């Protein structure tokens, strides 16, 4: 007999069904609450509300666990392959060799942009924010691939996913080249996913950018670690837009806009800017920790804290370890990494952070790694979006394939005027 929750309020007492997730997480099903009681729940930020059931990603924030389709992310760190993880997230299992080969070939076939789309870059201001370009261009893909606006079967979704996942790199690289006033570099069909992105970013005519195995592995790992993360702000945005039956391109473009926010994907930019200010100002990490704790001080320790993780973000741990490998392979030092490490050391022994369970999150080290690879700060959140795209597609597909999906339309508690009359201008 399935368990029930009992809600008693005034003269009403109702039983509510209970859902229990794979790991024993309990959810009270309130889908009939308003019909039965006339009442709604109230949960700004939705921190206590399950918006859907999903089998894609699992996080245990207390234990610092993150699994993609049940596989702990730590198991992707040896020979990281972002395209393989993208397929796993979207189709629910690890691809067979021929499936992965076929998907990689589809990515290669779709790496170019329509020349009409390419020309739009020439009319953009050179200082146009890359996230604005990315969101607009992903939406514009709907103009050039109108056959994918209605995705009726898995073959069509696979084709649309290949276009998005492949072209997002090209769009990102072209926007960077435009911002530098450099000629664009076309993708090389002989190159693997991450190496091709770095090639388009950094090669110059007649001088190919050489990608070291350590850097290629590190970029695969960065994209994998950003690939999905349950119902975060940008993924919830993609689901909300998709719930209205809007097309996949428009839904992912909306996800880019949500990710841009400094409280979300934009935090990796905030972290580097914070570290640069500390370094340039000769500030002591100790004084920054005190500032972050001072409510009267607007300073916050960017890259710290998380709505779900109340333990060390497992992605931050992996990226921190990756820094050592990449920096030694590039024979590079970065004072910002030393500052980041000191801030982490101080915060993890400070009661303010301990009591609030504030730990480094994925953004704390990702920017330092991307910076070591030569990526400019304004491309960090774009890299987050490249990584997160397969997760958005997987979540959009899961919702699209669910016949019980309804359009997302939350309620509210109205606190405005009671009924009043219109006042003609001469009487105001
Ligand atoms: C991502 O959701 C996801 O999964 C996101 C993400 C993904 O993969 O999609 O993981 C990616 O967005 C990671 C988070 C990146 N953002 C940042 O690093 C920005 C800095 N962090 C904070 O803004 C904050 O921690 C959030 C936004 C991440 C979480 O906000 P919450 O859950 O609403 O927590 P809160 O703001 O209510 O903070 C609780 C307490 C407060 O103090 P009190 O009022 O209890 O005294 O902790 C304090 C906050 O002031 N606090 C911080 C802090 N973060 C929270 N104090 C100092 N520095 C910080 N960074």
C-alpha cells in the first residue's frame, strides 16, 4: 500500500499521494491540492518543489554526489569524451562503438554554419557580448532548419541535437574571432570535437593551433562536468519554454539567456574578476573572507555556495585536480590559482562558511582552467553553455516524450489592490 501524506487545515483534512525516488527521496504529490482544498503551496525559488520526475541526472547535495544516468561523474575523468557523455545523457545509455561513430560523423557533417548565418557576425559590434550572440544565433538556427521545428521522432531529434551540439562551437568561435577582428577559421572535419573548437578559436591562416592531449582532455572534462545538473535555473527555463511546445532551438536559446546570469553560469566570470581584483589590489585573502561574511558589504565569494550542494561540489574537486595537470603540461603558473586555493583553505575552516555549508562550486576553478587554455573571460560562460547543451537537449526530450507533460504555469499569492475603479485623468 503506497504511503500518504495528511494535510490538515481549518476544517479540512486531506490525504496526498507520496512519490519515492530511486534514492529514497520523498515527494508529496500536490497535483490535486487546489482542486481538493482551493489552496496552493508557496515556494519562491522552488527550492522545495519538484517540477518534474527525471531519470537523467542525480545529485545528492549532502553527500556531494553527481551521477549521469546513474554513472558517477568521477568515472568519466579517465579518457574523458564529451560526445560520448552527450549521447549518454540524450539517449539514456552509453553508446555502442558504431552508434558513437555515427553520432560523431553527424556532428562533423553539421559543423558549418549557413553562410547567411555567418554573415550576421559582420554586422555585430566588435564588443557584442558572446552570450548575446550565442542566444540570438541559436534562436536563428530555427530560420535555417525549419524542418526541425516539429520533432516527431528520435531520428529528427538526433539530427536537431547534432546540429545544435556541433554548431554551438562554431558560433562561439566565430563570435570570438569577430571580437578580435580576426578572420574566421572554418572547422576541420578531421578533428575531434574539442580540438576542433580550439582550432576555430586560436588557429590563424596557414598556422594551425596545436592542441596538446592534456588540454584536449581538460576541455572534454570541463564540458562533461557542465553537461547536466538536474533542474537548475537554465534547464528549468528550457523545460518551461519547451512545455509550451516551442521548438528545441528556441528553448535552448532561452537556456543560454538564463545561464548568462552571474548567480548561475555567469559566476565563472565573476570568480576570475574577483580573483583579478584581489591580485591587482594586493588584497589579502583573509580580508576578502571577512568581507564576504560582512552583511553590510556587498562582496560575496563568487564560486562559493550552491542551492543543492551542502558539501563540496564534486565537479569543483575534479576541476581543482585538473588544474595541476594542465598547468604542469603548459609549464604555467597563475597567481589567481594560488589566491583561489588560499580562499578555499580559509573558507573551509571558517564557521561562517561551515555553518552555511558553503563550499566551492563548479565555477570556482573552471575559469582558472579556461584562462590557462587561453580563453578570454567573456568566453567562459559560453563554454559553460557548450557543455550544458546536451543536458538541455536531454531534459527537453524527456519532457517532450512524456505524454503527461502540461504547459508550465505556476500560481501566485496576490497581494495587490482589492477591486478599485478607474479614475479619469481630470480627477487624479
Ligand atoms: C551554478 O542550480 C545549479 O545546479 C547551478 C549550477 C549548474 O550546474 O547548473 O550548479 C551552476 O549556477 C553554480 C552556482 C554559481 N553561483 C555562484 O557561485 C554565485 C555565488 N553563490 C551565491 O550567490 C549562492 O550561493 C547561490 C546563488 C549559488 C545559491 O543561493 P541560495 O541557495 O539562494 O542561498 P542563499 O543566497 O540563500 O545563501 C544562504 C546563506 C546566506 O547567508 P544568511 O542570509 O543565511 O546569513 O549563505 C550566504 C548568504 O548570504 N551565502 C554566501 C554566498 N553564497 C551564499 N555568503 C558569501 N559568499 C557566497 N558566495
